[in-house]
C-alpha cells in the first residue's frame, strides 16, 4: 500500500469559521476541519500524496491565514487508514422525523418510532450531511413537508448540486416520489448511486451528471428546488434556478456565507422581477454559524 502524508494541528476557535468558509469556497481537495464531539476543540488537517506537496500546500494556506499555528504535525499514513479515519468525526444527525445515520453505525442505533432514516457513507470527499449548509437545506425540506402534508407523491423535487445525495434521499424517505438530483462532478454521482444502494428501502431518486444549465434543460421545473451551491456559482448562473421553480413553488438556496446573503438576496429578487414578472415572491433567510440560506416562495 502507498503512503500518504497528513498534516494536522489544533486551531483556536476564532479561526474555525474563516477556515471552514475558505475550504468550502475553494472546494479544497486536501484540507478539512474536524471536531470529534460538539464541545471538543477543532483540528485543521490535510491529506497529501507526499511531504513536498504537503508543505507546499501549507505554505499557500499560510499566505491566506498567516496566524495559523506553527506546530503542524506531519504523519505518514497508509491509504486504508486515512480513508477510514474520517469516520471517527462523522456523527448521526437528526431533525424532527429525519435521521441521518453513518453506515458503520447502522446496527448500533435504534431508530425512534415514527422516524425515517437515511444511511450514508460519502467518504472524505462529500461528507454525510454534517455541514451547516446541508443542514439548512434539510430543515427547509422538513418545513416544506410540514406545510404540504398532502400530495407529495405528485410533486417534483429537484436537488441541484446534489453532492452525496443526502438531500435527495431524505426527500424520498419523507414521502417525495418524483425526485431528480444532479451534480456536475461525476464522482459525486458515483457516491449518490452508492448511497442509494444502501437505502434500498427508499424509492430511488433519478441522479444525473449535469451543471445548472443542463440540469434544468428542456424546461424542467420543480415544486421544491434545493440548491446547496456556493455563491460564486449561484450568482452568475441564477437564470436556470429562477426558471426552474414552478409557479407556486419554492426555491431554497444554501452554501451562502452570511456576509454574502444580502448580495444574493438582492440579485435573485431583481432577477425574479425581470424574468418572471407574473409571480410575486416572499423571501426568508436563516443562519447556521457563518452560513446562511435564502428561501424564495412563489405566490
């Protein structure tokens, strides 16, 4: 087995949100932040093919964050070790009826009566729904279902930028039958299909490799559209999302830093007025840490 290199250090609380935002926005292939339990301190870590690459990437990170701690610990690790190490940091998550459970805890957790469950193992690349942006979208999904207790089987849900498929599979668990999810990254769709196989108790969503333009091609629209996508994509590619919501439908945007919320809100409000002047919209927003969402309801 080949050896990889890990760099890791404990970081002060004031760096956590800034680093988390930077890694999310840059879609970092190496770096991440981990916390074992909710009250534990955070570590920043990176996995690299060799020591030279590790220290080159650390130097780049220090340019952005010069106050990073000096004492990064370098460790040589075996592929199989680091591929499974993340499991220590991934915990079950729940909100109301919805339960997200890592596959490796499948036999250890008793599901509360009346709950629905999604089993997940997306690995290091896409996570298992623990990021604030995914939780924000999941809460909007649950809110929508509570507001529309009837007719979910006939409604269309679209998960744009679906990542590991956690939101699409959650929609299936909660009663949607017509679910279309897409991501431009082929690896993401591979993970989606893998997670689908682990949830054979659910009606399987339709997964596709597509960007926003292709994903909504042919006039495809949803009653509920979820888009957990960062701001630098949401702004220049707003047109397909704006036209991708049915009249009377709902668009939930996440992946937005709180400092960017007003910019995204103003852009979408203006574009809805220009491109769909026949509809009125109401706008709501929530925050989780330094991340926020925007909910556009078409009236």
